[in-house]
């Protein structure tokens, strides 16, 4: 499972890259995000709505997009409410408080869906939402620590160093987790790094000593023409690049190459074997 210290840390991008990398290694992989809040969505071949991120991840995994990849999609309509889309179909508009209370009913459904897909696929790459350290939202959670528990998944925690405060974000996130959730975190990923990587070395060593968790990747800042699910993007993208299948394929291959070069993939594969 890929979790992040913040929104727009790079969770979707890392999941996309890993889906392609695992497929290249002959692994049957299925992307999954239990709940997504996004105005950017696509339609499957059966007309079901899922987040654009899971649509792209399906392409990376070389499988057909499915509503099972994103069972709950929240499409914001106001500052306090969203359209709730369940398994690709509109359910109803809910204000935040109403949805928060509804989550307890959804959690068992998410477990059933996860059990179904995990019985059919060799590997599920799960994406979290926002940050697992949003402790006010932990009750009945099924997208961050709650999802990791459902799947009994190891976690890689990604942070966006371009925005600053990454070491504090990594440390603070880990320290706010319950002990059982903290034990699931097996590695840190520093994303969107610019500059001389050797200048990071002392910081990487200190964060590893403070948390006991290794840094398994430092991914360089890269412009990618892949549609974003979040609004926190740094530059305007070319719309035709985001949806043209040939150009999307080229970008996914480029992304997978960059991540392979800058992340300890062998350590991840060993983790899966264990």
C-alpha cells in the first residue's frame, strides 16, 4: 500500500509506476483505491465512473478499467458536500457529516470487494487518500490505516519534498500512527526532489535513525503529461497528452523507468515475498 504525508504527495504516480514495473516483471497486478475525492473521473467500457487516477493505473497494469478499482468516488459539489458514487453509479448527494456517519456501512462493503479482487489477482497495489495522520477521520476508516488493516498490507509512505517540510511530515505522520499501524510502514519515498541528491544524505540518515524506517527511494522532480486527480498541480498539462492512449503509454513507460532507476525495487519485491 502507498500512503502519503499529504494530498498531492505523489501516491497516484507511485502506484501507476509500480503497476507498470510489476507487470513488466510478469506479475498479475490490480490497482485499488477504496475511496477517492476528485472531480477528474473517467468512464469504464460499461459506463461506470471511476477516478482518472485509477483509470490510468489500469492502463499501467495493462488491464481493463473497472469500478472495483475505485468503489467509492466523491465528486465535490460544494465546500461541505459531494456527490457519492458507489461502484461507478451515482448514489446521492451527501454533506460531510452525513457521509462520515455513512462510512460505517461502507466499510464492510469495501472489505467484501477487496476480498473478491484479491482472490482473483496475484498482487493488489493499494493507494491511500490524503494522509493517514488525519486522526480526526480515523473512525471507521477504510482508505488509509483501516484499508491497510483490511488487506494486512505493508505500507510505503511517500512525501513531496518540493513543497518543503518533508522530514517533519514523515516523522510527524509516523509518530501520530497507532503502534500497530506504525509497524506496517516499511519504507519512505522522497518524491519530487530537485538538486544534488548528496545534499540529502545526512537528512536521510537522521530520519532513518529517528524512525527505524529506511528511505527506499528519492524520485526526481519530473514533468509528466498524465492527468492528475488532485487540484494541487504545479503546471498546466496538455489535455491531449493526458487522454491519448499512445502518448499516455509513452508517459507511463517513462515514469516506470524513472522510478526503477531511483527506487529500491528489489527491496519491494523481497517485501512481497516475505
